[in-house]
């Protein structure tokens, strides 16, 4: 029997307050006091805002979706409109399309035919991007440019995409106003901190999904309880999230602990013990090829 939804999820609200307080301090008082710690705090706060936006699009911390969206309205991530994040991420939650180069909006794999047509320099960049080091350094730039290009194409044929970007304008304007009228942080430092926030998030998404014939075996478990697990709001227990997408972040560790063997059977033991293990195994060595190794073109 499903647990009744709470009217207000106070742990998530508390994190929202902490997130905005950290971002505000990083761009004002701390930027005047010590710039490099301010950049670091900005990066962590903006990454946490993205994790909280993920919570919000799944129906937290309130029952009302408009109230939820209002809690993450300021566009701290700069290039990702909330409504577009919501639409593409909910599409990604169809397990049967996970890692599909076309149907999964969050896939890092390419159609092997399209891959073969790329110039060698682009293949080299994408191979480097498939190491954890490359994903941290190059991933935000590669991902943002690819995302913006895809969104521009989609906006030409889908008015809902354009609507998502139009709502992004006031959300971004709020951040621009803050930077112009309130903040003390230099623009270059703000942009660096924002870029680093995307780098942090690339650690989470680096191997969340693998190619596998069975959809249920495509989603990872990383048994980490350290600062990165907190920053990612326990999405390192990713198969638990995919199986229970409406449960709040603070429920996931208990769900996993209660039925660990069940979840590992479910994803056929696609598991890492910690993010330290992920770094050790894949910092300079790719986990996957860029062209999808199991890609079956649709039959026409």
C-alpha cells in the first residue's frame, strides 16, 4: 500500500532555504571576503538547485505543481529552463527507451551510423568526454551546446518547447538583475562557478545508465552516503528513484536498505560501492563507447 503524500515536505523546503542562502552569500558577502571560496560555494549551491529542481518536477515539496515550480523559479543553472527540464526528464523516465540515442533525451550514446559520419576531431572530443575527467572538464560545454542546438530545432516545430523558453526569460532576468544590482562577484567568477556546478552534476549523470538488452538492468546503484550523495539528493540510488519516482529524496536510503537484494536483482547488480570507486575506475578510462553498442535501428 502506497504511503500517503505529505502536504508539505519540510526537509526539501529547508534545503531550498539553504540553497538560496548559500548562492546569495557566494555572490555577495563571501565574494568580497574570499573570491575562490565564493566560487566553490556558488558551484555547490547551483548544483544543489538543479538537484532540487529534479525533486520539484517529480512533485515535491507541495502537492500543487505551480507552487512547486515557484520554489525553483530563479534560473540559477542559466541554460536550462525548468519547463524544458521537466518535459525532457519525465520523457527519460520511460525505462524501455533508456539509453536510446533518439528517444531518451538524456542518453550519452550515439547512433553508430551517425557516429561514423563525424569528423575525427569530433570523435576525439566525444571519446575524451566519455571519461570522467573529460565529462567534468568538457562535459558542461559539450552538453550545453548540444542541448541548445537540439532545443533550437525543436522550438521551430513544437510550440511547447518555445513556451518553456519564454518562461525562462523572467527566471533568467531575475538572476541578471541580482548580478547587476546586488551581487559583488565578478562576472567571470560567476560564470566559472556556474560552469563548475554543471561539472559537479556530470559526476552524477556519468554512468547512471548503461546499455543493456533488458531495460530494468540499465540503471545504476552507487552505494555512497557521502557529500556527493547529499548534493545529488540520493539519486546515486538511481534504480530506487526510477522505481519510485514520486518518493522524496530523503526516503530513498531507507527504501534501498530495506530491500537491497531486491534492487540489485532488479538491475542485475549494476552497482558501484561509492563515488570513490567510480573515480578510481573511470577517471581517465571510458566506461562506455560513444556509439551505442547494442543499437538496433527501427524497422520501417
